[in-house]
C-alpha cells in the first residue's frame, strides 16, 4: 500500500514547460487545494524563469558624448520617411531700434484718446460755444429768446447729469456733465447782464427765474453729500461758487468789472486759505 505522504514527481521537458496550459493547470491545482501559494511561487521561481540580460555600463564619460555625436551625424533609419520639419526661427536678440518721432507722437496721441479725454474735450467745446453765444448775443433774436436758448440747454445738461448719476455704469459721464453744468452757470449770469434783460418785464421775469434756478442747481451739485466736492468746508466752497456767479452782474456800469474782479479773486484766495488749514473730509454717502 502506498504511503499518503509519499511525494509525486512529475517530469516535464523544456518544450512542455513553455506551454501556457501548464500555468492553467497550476491555477487549477491551486484552486483545488492540491498546491499552496508558496509552492506555486517556488516552482515558478525555480523552473519557469529565465535570467535577464545584464545591462552594459559605459566606462568613461567620453562615450556618451561620442554616442550623442554619432546619433546626430547618423540618424536612425526609422525616421527617414518622415517629412523634414522647417528649422525653428532663431529669436532676434539684437537691440530694438528706436522708433521714429512720428511713430512716438502717433502712439502718444492714440494713448490719450480715451473716455476721459473725449469727455473733457466735450466740456471744452461746450464752454467755448457758450462763450461765443454770450459774446455774439444773436442779434437776429430778441434778448429773452437769446438767453432762453442758453438757459434751456443748461437745464438739459443738468437733467442729463441727474439721469446718468443714477446709472451704475455712467458715473464718470455723470461727473463730467455736472462739471459742465457748473461751468455754464457763470456764463448764464454774464449773459443775463450782457443782454440787459431787466429793461423789459419779460426779461426781468426771465432773469429772476433763471437766477434762482441756477442758484438752486449750484447748491444741489455742491451739496456736502455729493461726490463732486471733496473739501474741508463744503459750505464755503458753495458760497464762493455762488458769489463768483452773481459777481457777473452789473458789468455794464463803470467800475463794476474791476471791483467784481478784485472781490472774486480775494474771496477765492481766502476760501482756499481756510480750506487748506483744515484736513479734507471724504464725501458723506447719502
């Protein structure tokens, strides 16, 4: 009778050991419990492995450089059929030539063309046109009609500034329109005096209504909660602006222009002197 612990020897040739069915059989025996995991590993390490080729090491440092040089001179044949790529452009490291005077001037001019520059250009054109209107006095129209045109588009600028100030994306435009309105207001007073509106009942009524309206607009635009004024004493700034506007009256009388000029200059200088002595306060949000 055969002993139960007697080992069983299975002999396989080299060709049989290379067949994939051997691995499937070992997997089956492992699942049936005839072989353990350790026995399978030992069997594979002893009989189902082959030694790897030993990598060759370069003895000197000159050999890699020589190999790289040979590779550059004699490229492999596997890439001979590929289309040759154009050589990469070499960056020009020469110093940049200085631009001509015309180019620099043109670039500076284009840089100045921005929203702010265009807005202030519009302010300048409006103020100049108002001055031309005041000096020419439009002889083809009656005095009340002549001043009515200037007063109308002054109110139009003020209304546009009110509408744009309520738009979040038009704050700069609103501020420019407010400055334009403040610059036109003294021209209104000058034209009221230049056209001598007090010589007729309609002109006197027109001048009174316009003077009171323009005074209210000035106080509204220069109120302490406005973003347009950032001074230590907003009330003093408002009073100075109103005084400069009202001083444009009476210039048709002898001596009044000189007296008004001195009063306006001295008053503005005193206003700036007292404001510079006080620290500026940020505008109060409404």
